[in-house]
C-alpha cells in the first residue's frame, strides 16, 4: 500500500546550517535524527533563490522562465497545473498547513483545504520590487532583517507555533476519522526567515563569542562581482549594522531560528508518531532557498552562491535507505517525487527524476542543475548551471563566474578570468543555452515586469504596493 506523504518546507534555511550537514555550530537534533533514518541529499538546489518564484516552480515542476512568474509580485495562482492538481485528479487527499506564498486562498492551487495559509501581501506581493531597471528603482532605506534583532518573539515565531499546533491536531483528527486512504500533507514553516527575532532559549544556544567571522568580507579586501554589488546595493543590510556585536547578534538569531525550526519539526514528527502514522509515512524536509548569512558581506538570498541557492533536502520513510546521496537534485525533482509517490503524472515536467529513483540509481555527480534569478535588486538576469565539479554563473551584461567546487567549495576563486579554463567556460555556457536563451529570457522577464507595473497604474503606484519587507502572516485570532 502507498505510504502517506508529509512535506515539510521551511523558508531561507541555508543547506549547511544543520548538524547532519557538518555545521560546527547549528544545533538541529530533530533534523539530524530524520537524516539518520533516511537519506540526506548533499547537493540540493532551488530553481530560483527567492521565495515566490521558487515556490511557484516547486508547485508546478517548471523553471521560472517556463512559468514566467519571475519575482515576488508574481505568485502562483493555480493556472498552471502542478503536483497538487495531479494528486487531486487521482483522488488523493491533499491539504496544506502554513506558508504557501501563493496568490490567494480562493485560487485552485491544488489543495483540498488550506489551513492557516500565508499568501503574498494583498494578493499582489511586492510590486515595488518588480521595478528592476537601475535608473528607475529606489534603494531601500530600511533594514530587511528587521529594525530589532535578537531574543524575543515576533509574528513569525507565533505563526510557526500555530502551524505546528495545527499540524499535530490535523494528525489526531485524521487518525480519529474513518478515512484510511493515504494522504499528502504539505506543511510550510517560516523560520529561519527574517526578521531575526527568536525565543530566548534558542538565542542562548549560540554565545556571541562562539560565532565565526564572515568569509570573503569586502572590509578584508574581497571585491564583489559587479552584478552582485549592484544587486546588494538595492538593500545593503551589512551596512546597516551599528556594530560588530550587532552583526554577531544577527548570526546568533539566525542560528537560533534554525534551532527553533528544528524544535517545531520535532513537535510535528512527535505528533505524527502519536497519531499512529510514524511507520507508514514518507517524510521530506527541505527549504525554498538559503541565506548568505554575512558571506561576502551579503544577507538574505537573491544570488547564485552556494549559501543562497543550495537547500537542505532529507527524505525518510518506508523503503528509503539510510545514508547520503551526492547526485545533485532540485526542488523540481521533489515536485516529480510527490506525483510519482501516488502514481500521478506531472504535466509539463521534463528532465526531472523522483528522489527515490535518484537514491536507488548509481550516483551521478555530473547531473546538471539549473537555477535563475530575475527578482528584487537584479539589474539583469542571472543564470546558474552546475555540472559535476563545475559551477557557472552567467550574468546578462556582466562577466561570468566559474568555480571548481571540488577544489574550491567555498567559491573563493573565479576561474572565468583564467584562459586555462576557456574550454570549460564555453562548455558550461553551451549547457546553459541548451536550457534557455539567456538574453531572450532576460528580455521576457523585463517585459512581463513592465506590463505588471503598468497594470497596477505605473511606477508611482507600484512603489506603494506590497509589504516593505517580510510578508505579514495571517491573523491567528479566532473569528467571532
């Protein structure tokens, strides 16, 4: 009999920030335990390193240049059929609890019921961030990470607590009912997404004097790539720290949020077991993208470096072997996996592979991975191709980057400027062009964003639309 399927997705969890991934500080005992009884994918990637496009691609199994949902003002609305609709067509019970970052609750997004759904702000998202041309955009004055950073509670930590409680209740209610057919449940948690405010007990796990200095910091002489420099200028969080101590507080808060996330994962998995589903449920944990966390003087996501574009990925459950898998995978492969699990077909998905099949096949470290970015702060499109040891960044109007992840996993040395690697560079660009035409894709993104801005009344009107930073969570008050 097909097992139940539980998908846990966090927001902005750097792939390295787990004990099971070898991080020297991150305390994630529940995720570590999940990995210890299943498979951890060592090289998993987001299709786009920002929330809304990544989640739209995950919903549909298609890249951003295929969905044409480029940024945080272009949320998924169910128009493009995805894995949720595929499961519904098979009669599978499929529900969601928590953050989706889709357009609106009334959209046919592929869930029978959406519990406590967090959608984009006002159903339109951050329209102001769709203004990408360098001479038209405005530079953010606030601090994306939050005015206050440190121990405490925020609307996001309250929301995650409510999502966790509702999930435990969902398991209990389902077990008490008469429907014994396999189910699919998606649970969206927000942590460790900013604002960087975390309950005191989790903040205290990371003494400030234990936290490392950031790598490749511009103050130490590192020169950021010109595309990255322009993107970061849109909202330079590092420049808004008042002291080195505050920067360390930000690191402690982020790692504390990773532990807070882990605590909630533990509570959810305990509820699963208590309801009697522990032995017949396949569990997947992942995140929509990572976080730079101070590397190169950058915070948040929105670029193609490993800190931003790599995601955690763990699968455990019946018939899932124990160990690690070094074949590179994407969130799009997880989309395929959800359909394959229930014998459904994901329309429009090409070149994807269900994760259990990846695990069972001989490891293929040369499997190609693709990601792209056309959202907030990007003065032009950015494209990533990972192929074996080589990682290639293609920027429209700017020189490329090439890294050898085998000898340089921290991406410290750009080999694109070295003539000895000209053949590799050409091979990687050709691989990119087999996926999409980067110039045409960039032009399409700008055209679609210009049309969106015009639809909302032009630039001045667009500047007023959408949350200024983190998306507000839904009200947790019980309706009267």
